[in-house]
C-alpha cells in the first residue's frame, strides 16, 4: 500500500498532503507486475473544504504520460467512485477487479480547493 503522487494536468507534481486549488489532477497507479495483478484498490481521503469529481481511467499504452488528455489513449473504466461535495471530510475505498488495464489513474476535477489524498493497493 502506498500514497500516490498527484500531478496537475500541466505535469506539475503536487506536494503530498498539500491543498489542491481548482483544476484537473491525476494520480497514476501502475503495479510492478500488472499482467498478474487481479485486484486493484483506490482509497481517496479528503478534508471538509474540497469538492471534486472523481473518475478512474486505464490504458495499456506505455508511452503516454499519467497526466495526458483522455483522447491520447486513457479510457474510462467502470468503477464506483466517491462523490466529494464539500462540507464534510470523508474517505472512500473502492476495488477494481480484472480491468485488463496495465496502467490505471484516477482523475480528480477539483471545483473547490482543499486536501485530497489518494492511496493504492493491489493483489495478485
């Protein structure tokens, strides 16, 4: 299990635990042995100030960046994701199984700034 680094859509790495301003961010999860990885888990944790839309996207293209536009080869994955409406702190843990994607990322469209952290875990 590890905390993921969050990147702004321009590629700027964000300080882990720092407050995010309104904008689009990505956190990539690439298991070191993805061809055998069958269960992937994302855990989002947020403070009371942040509001954001969360999605999960996947790709098998090794050459595109974690923060590239979806049209470059990132594809939305069927996943239950949290609704982060602001006003109360919270967390959400979701499991994705057998996605077929060698790389996964969570896309965070922040509309009201605050602290939002992303953790991952995987099992073979």
